[in-house]
């Protein structure tokens, strides 16, 4: 009984004392932001047909759909091309800022607004990768995804170092400015009745706006440390709960995909992989597809291996070594799908979701390698910017030789 109580108390302390998985949540943030940003940039020339007024799913049809399902999209607030271009560029900007980790608490909310606004405008334009991104952009709002590998972390570290040296740290002016602008827009949109429909997203927006105000008031007015500790515990619990939901979502995706495949006759006889590789839509490299399907044994192994990995993965989370092997297999599978089937953004979204299970030690080594590579690149740039100086005159080693040279 004492052991059980000790284990429960240790688990509670672990969940409440710190935000777990800082490197994993940073990778998820970077991965999904990069996926969304690359998609928006690649489809920039076709944005009007995908989500804008020139698409087959026009503004009136989108209004009817949003009125039926109550989904959130800022594109329905106003019509016309100018508002669409504004929202599209807003989605690109928020993806860039969240990718680099600038004001991650605010940018995670605005990133969610950009993703939902475009995807809910034309829901028939997406695939499985868009569905994963749709869910993860909501979960990211509840995580502390800027603890590492972010501009926020660098700014906080520099402030701590300056404080340790006894230097005066300038007050933050950007945060209150963002909070004020965000609050003004939120109040205006709510008063105009633009946030009708499902209450989930409006509730998230209002909580995200009110939470920093409560944190600021407690930090300024609280006479003891207990209220601040309580808010920090709540933040850790929310972060860890969101991280658990992300992990459960990834497991659910693979489990349902695997068990549905088992029920298919083509997956049972080991030939399912053959057919999509010979569809023109999924064959950007026909020669490569022919190589993979030239052997019936290879097709059978890939088919059964895909099902085995997807079904078995959720059951291997308690065995680190087996989990890491299957995780590497799934990441490799998605990389192959990106190239062979021409589905790069679906694969990037799934790899970003898989990153929540990557070992912390591996991510730290990866971060160290990236930091060293960035340092070498910065050194090369600095050396390239230095002006070429003429070589200094060599001092004569022999006075006699110096005299001869000067007389000559």
C-alpha cells in the first residue's frame, strides 16, 4: 500500500511540477508549422481556386456549409478578394512566427485561426494530412511548445543572464501590445456576431486572451508565491494533458488504419500496395513504382509489414527499444510514401505527429548537431564578410639580407 501511495504521489508530482516533453512539443511545433507553411507556399499560385472566390466551392456554398456544421472560419466574416488575400497572408505569417518560436503562446492561437479559417472554408480540398493538422493546431494551443528551440527561450535566457549580472532588464512591451490588439479584434468580432456556431473555438480564443491577464494580475498583486505556483501547476497540467492527447491521437490514427486494413481483402492477400502504385494520380515516378512492384514477394512484404507496424505500434509504447524500431519503420514508410506516391504534405504531417514519441536523448543530439552546423555557417558568413587584407610585410630574419633588400 505504501508503494502504491508513493507511486501515485510521484506521478502527481511529475505531472504538476514541470511541463513534460519540451523537445517533443518543440518538434511538433516546428514540424506542423513547416508542413503548413510549405503547403501554403506551394499552392500560392492556386490559392484562389483552393480556398478563394474562384474555386468551385464558392462563397454561397461555403456559407451554407458553415451555417450547417457551425465550423469556425474567418473567411466567412467578409467577402471579396482583399479579405481572402489578407487571411491567406496572415496564415503564412503566423506559420513562420510560430515556426521560429516568436511569442509562441499568442502565435499558437493565431496559427490555429489561420489553419481553421482556410481548411473549414473548403473542407473537400483536404486529405488525411490536413485532418491531422486540423486537430494538432488545436492541441498546440494548450502546450508550452516554446520551451526549447525558440526565440522565446533565447529571450528568456538572455533576460536571466542579464538579471544574474545585475543589469536592468527592459520591460516587455510587445506582449502587452499583442494582447491589446488581439483583445480588441476578439471583442469586435464577438460583438458583431461573427463567432456564432460551435462554441469550441470561440471559447478557446477567449480563454487564451483572458489567461495572460490573470497571470499578469496575480504576478503583480499577489503578496505570496502560492497563487503564482498554482497558476504554474495549472499550466503544467494543461500542457501535459495536451501532450497525452497528442500521443493518444497518433496511436488512434495508426490503430484504426491498421485494423481497417485487416478487414480488406486486398490487404489480406498481400496485394493492396500494388494498386495505388499504378494509378496515374499516385505515380509521379512510374519507373520507381515499377521497381517496387516488380517482385510479388516485395509487394507482399510491404503490404503485411505496413499492417503489422500500424497495428502493433500502440502496444509497444511500454517497451522503448521495440517502440523506437517501429517508430523508425513508420517514419521511413512515410518518407517513401512522400516520394513514391507523391504525397509530401501528408507524409510530413504524419512524421510530425510521430515525433512526439522520439527519445529525448536523440532530440538533444539532433539539436546539438543543428547548433554546431549553425555555428559553422555563421563563421563562414562572418569570414566571407571580412574585407581581404593585404599580407603584412615579413620581418627580415637576417639583418644582412635586410640591408641588401633595402639597397636594391
